[in-house]
C-alpha cells in the first residue's frame, strides 16, 4: 500500500550540477503537493558530486522549514563516502532500500 503522505523521487545517472536544478524543482513541486515525507531513492544514481549533495542538503532544509521530512535510501558506495566525508550521514536518515523504509513507516 502506497502511503499518500510519502512522495518518492528517483533520480538517475549522475546527480551533479546539470541535474541539481531539476532536483530542486521536483522538491518544490512536492512541497506544493502536500506530502509529509520525501523519500529520495538513489538506486539509479551512479555518481553524485558536491553540487548534487548541495541540492540534497538544500532540499532537506527547505522541507524541514515546511515541517516535512527528507529521507534517503539505496545509496551506493560513492554516495555513501561523499556523505561520510561531509558528515551528512549523521544528518540524513538513510534506509537500505524502499522496502525497509516502508516497513518502518507503515
């Protein structure tokens, strides 16, 4: 059963400067849609750089200001390393995959 207060975003390929604007746009649309939680599923993301990370951090702040949550799942080694190096692994709630997220939230 899909939880209506949860919106899932599934970026793919590289989450870098060229994609970060599009990512931010999606976040804005989600805030307007009334979802309470945004789950970003990184399953299809092969690479993320600092501007991609910046977009995710900005999304986190914007959502928190709107009293909403941003959670992540299915991050690969490269993304995990980037998060650990920047200390962002302590900031974000990161699930192994969507199934684990759904188990804990339903």
